[in-house]
């Protein structure tokens, strides 16, 4: 990959596009890789979680649901390569998804389902998820939840009823239902074979959800460039990734 002036070849179109920005991104990721393993695709998501939160301990809070820890990353990268939609719960998460390195439609759930919310009293985000699910939007999509626990709960119900997202990234934050919603999502996803990336505890948020989703896009870009093979369950990418970095936020 190159910038318009051809000065940089690595990841320029995914985030940093100036010499100063590239230097900052590379330095930041070098420091993260000193703190987080760099052996598997799941490790790349762990690295991104530390990068997004500024907390090295956050890597231990992530949970991966699938046949192995890297399955959600492989599934997400394949969905990006297949140009499947990325569906977020709220506007803030949508705005955090990079517009570079992919041709996926990025859309938000919030703003749909107003009638259902008014009729039932459920939250607008839950109603929005249910409304989009009725239209088949989530099947095969990357579903990203960064803010609303009720959106994660609604998505779990949809999966239980037969909806099959390509992958779910869910890091809703808060003191009420946040941890519980992610736990239910993990349980339902495991029962129905849907790959999921979540975390435990009360922490999370929109920036984290967007960052983790952006890492799926980053992995897809590496696949496109022949640097990652999704047929492998573990990739030793330390040598390559010591030489490059990107801020996808």
C-alpha cells in the first residue's frame, strides 16, 4: 500500500498518512507489543484493546468465543473481505470505524425501531436491533456493540432465534446489565456457533468496540496483501509487525 506521494507502503491507507502520524503509530504499537504477546490473531485483538484503553491489564479481560481464540478474528476478516456490512449499536461507534482499507457498508442500529420502543417501553437501542434483525440486516454481518447493554441482550435473543452474524464484537460499558449482557451473549453464541469477542467486568465502551472492529479490518488488509493466511489458527507475525503500526481510531 502506498500514499498518494508514494512515501509510505505499510498501512498508510488504514490510518496514519503523514510521516509524523506514521512515526507515532509505529512507536505506540511497538510499546504495546512489548506488553502483549504477538503469536496469534487473537493476540492482535488483545494488542488493540491495550492500545485503545491505555491499560496493559485489559488484555486479560477479553474473551473469545469460537472453535479457538482466533476464530472470531478470522471470521471478521473474512466478512470484511466479502464486503459484508458492519452494523453498530450507536452513532459514536459507527463514527469510530475506519473508512479506509475496506468496502463494507457501515451503518448504525439506533434510529430504527422507534415504534417498537414506544409500544413496549424497551430501550431505543434494543428496539433498533430487533427492527434491523427483522429486515435480515445482521445475518452475515459484523455486529458491533460498544455502548448499550440492552443492544447486546437483544442481539443475543436474535441469535437464539436463528440470526447468524459473521462475528459479534461486544464491549458495552456500565454498571447495569453490561457484564451480564456480555455473559449472556457469550453463552448464546457458544450454543449456536457464532464467533464473538467480548470482555468481562464493567469496563468497555464505544472507542474500544470501534478499535477492535478496526483490527478486524486491519487483519483483512493483511490477508489481501498476502501477509496473513486465514487458514492458519496461529500466525507468528512478530517480525513483520515490529516494522509497522497503525492507529485505526
